[in-house]
C-alpha cells in the first residue's frame, strides 16, 4: 500500500511568519471597516438621523459571534475585542461618553464599562443613578450605565424615563452570560436610539402600585424581574419591571390578585433577551 503523504513540518520561523501575515491581514480588515464606516456616515446624513446606537443589530452580531466560536481561544477575549470594535466605530460615527453610576462599586462598574466600550470612549463617573439619567437626558447622544438591581439609598430613578423625549433603557449587560464572566455585574444601558433600532424581546416598564406586599413580589417573580422602591405616601411601591414582550398585562393581573392597585404604567425601554452560553462538561 502507498504510504500516506507526510504532513509538512513547520519551523518556528514559518509559524511566526504566518502569525505576522494574519496580524497584518486583521489590521487591513479593520482599516477596510473604517473606510466603510466613513461611507456609512455620509449615507446616514442623507438617509437617516438620530443616535448611532443600534441595539438590535449589535445583539444579532453578538449571537452570531458566539454561535460560530470554536477552539481554545477564550470567549471572553473574543467578545471583548468585538465589543471594543463595535463601540469604537460607533464613537467614530457619533462621539459619545459613558456616564456610569458607581454606587454598586467603582471597580465593578469600571470593569463593565471597559469590557463593553473599551478605553476610547470617555468614562464619566457619577454618584447615583439619578445623576446618570440627568446627564444622559441633557446630552445629545451619550450613554448611561446603572446597576440592574436595587442599590442602597437609590430612589425610583427610572420614573424620569417615562416622558416621550427622555432616554430609554436600550440594553441589559452582559448580554452574553456565562460562568465567571469578567464583567458580570448586571447593568442597564440608557440612551436614545431610533425606534427601528431597538430590541423589543424584553420590555422594561415603570409601574406605580398601592398595596405592595410580599405576596405581590412572589406573584410575578416567576416570569418577571423587578426592582422595587417603597412609596410610603401611598402604602405602595415604584417598580421597574422587566418582562417578555407583551407580558405586562399578566404582571398587572397577578398584582391585582394579591390586592395591589395599579396606579400607573409606562414603557421605559426594551432590550434583547440574555444569551446564556451552556457550561462545558
């Protein structure tokens, strides 16, 4: 029988030359992407206006990235690289700053901001979510990061998002969830984005209720994420409710069954359903 062909043996010099070739190709592709962005900016000036943030497109890009990933290169590294590429080119299209609430921990919030937005985008610290909302509201296109959970002393900051002209919640980070994520603290991203650019898989609602109690919490915990702040004036609470699109009616009905009264509801944003990476066995 004929012997199988021998595989070519590469020297260290050959391998390093290949790495240099790939590095150069990646750099050229980034430059090519930059040229496309320049053209995109010119097209946008004639075809559309508004924020450069495209939450729906970004979510699809990240889903495809995870689905095609393979090998021993850590997903943390790949996701971070792509996040920096996306945010940097968004910044090139329309410069913006990231305003961040540090009340849940300076280091944790900075880790989240740098992982998702890199070092090119300016980072502006704030002592409280309300301050972040005010800064984003008064800006032309900045983005805010606030903890996606209750923090000590924080009031119902989300009620400032109820107005039509106010910024909205456009994302919940990290989007790609997995064990030991390097920027694992859950945060909401706030900004203005064109309606057709939003992801509406999960809706975020501001609710004000009377008769809030432990039974009310349990009634919706199975299908909605809730941040609640006591409202002593009405023996109730201000709620920030994240629920699957169209699920707010079920939330309201469940609360009413416990004796609570719905005083008001307002849609204050939406985001992509979190993408969970299965643990390796």
